[in-house]
C-alpha cells in the first residue's frame, strides 16, 4: 500500500492531548551500545565501502552511479556529502538492513515499521556542519505522523569529528513558552525554522538557543535511534578522518510503505527544499544512476 501522496492533517490534537504529551513526552531517542556484533559491523562497513567507491567514481565523472544510487556533493565541492537509495542499490545491504535494523526500530516504536528513506552522511575531514533542525520539517510533507531513524556509525563519532547532538529539553521549553511552536502536527510540535535558502529548515536561534544539547559519542557497533521531532545537529569534522554514518529512516507500517514513492518524488523534483533541510549540499551536483 502507498499512501504518501496524501499528507497528514495539519490540524493540532486537542489541548488535553498536547498537554498530556508535554507532561509525559514519548521517548525521543535511545543509544543502544554494541547493538551490532563485530561481524555484523564489518559486513555493514564492507558493503558500504563498495557503494562509496562507486560514489567517488560518479562524482568524478568516471562512471554512472550504481543501480540508481543518488550521490550528493557538499555545496561548492566535489567532496561527497551523502549517498542515498542504499537499500534499493545494494541487495546484500538491503538484507542486512531488513534483518537487523528493522526489528530494532520496530521494538523502539512498539509496532511494525517500513523503511521510508536511507542515506550515508560521509562527513569527510573538513566536512560541513548540519545546523539545528527537526527531520519532521521535511517529512511532514508525506503521510507519516512521525518517523524513526537508526544512526549506524561506520567510524567512531566524537566531539572532534562532529558527533550528533540532541536536544534534551524541548518539551520544557514549549511548556514555558507555547509560542516556541510554529505549528502542531497532531501532538507533535514543529518549531519555527528558516524557509528556503541556505538556512532552510534551520531552527530559529530564538528557540535553539534555549535548548539544552547532549553530545552523543558513538563507537563502532553502537546504534542511535531517534524520532523526527527531536531537534539535533552536528558540528563540522575537525579531525583528519571521516565520520561516516548510515541513517535509516522508518515510518509506521500502518501509515504506508512509501520508500519507492519517496525516491520517485525526489528524482522528479530534486531541487525542492523539502529534500534539503539544514544540509550543506550542492543540490545541482547530484549524480544518479
């Protein structure tokens, strides 16, 4: 079933439902240490290494991207920012994702899930920052009420190389100042953010400056699960080594199997700002198979 052509209702839930959520927020993120065995981690790393080699060739113009892989350089550079459509490009990687990551997300959500989109952020040495944002800013244009991402680091994530940082007090900020919410999507708060341009999707500083941020260093084999509402960001990579990480995003199965629709729409309208939220990418430089 595919229901992504219709977007979720923009009407907020009742005041009572919103108040109940603010008083007892759902889990927004969870770090699972050593979620992957050494063998599983090495398999993920080896499979992505093959994809990375192909992506480098595509950016350099030596050959087309493999099996509809999407390769996006950083803005004004040939340095790879991210690759996408991993599940659709690599049958072996798809098996690993379906067998290991999907059940983990389903346990976090408490019900069956479907893969919605996937990518690897390369974060090469000197790679740019991802400013404070909510993923729901982009995903609200599709049918899911919330989305859930597994971050699978292929390199250790440290403060030096720009590990993820997540907000820990969003609901407290909203309780103290309801005007910190631009729009309620059901019971989920959408914070005010830039619309278009280089700051597209970047949370307004008037709100982000009041958020408390927790850095989440990660080792190989760890997995971080987070929903699309929790604000997060990362600093530039100041280390001499890459900080590659897979980001595998899911929606509830009851809200549709929308992976093919998402990438169909993205290929048809790649420059649409909904596909470029708080990201240091060169939209016109994307290479596709």
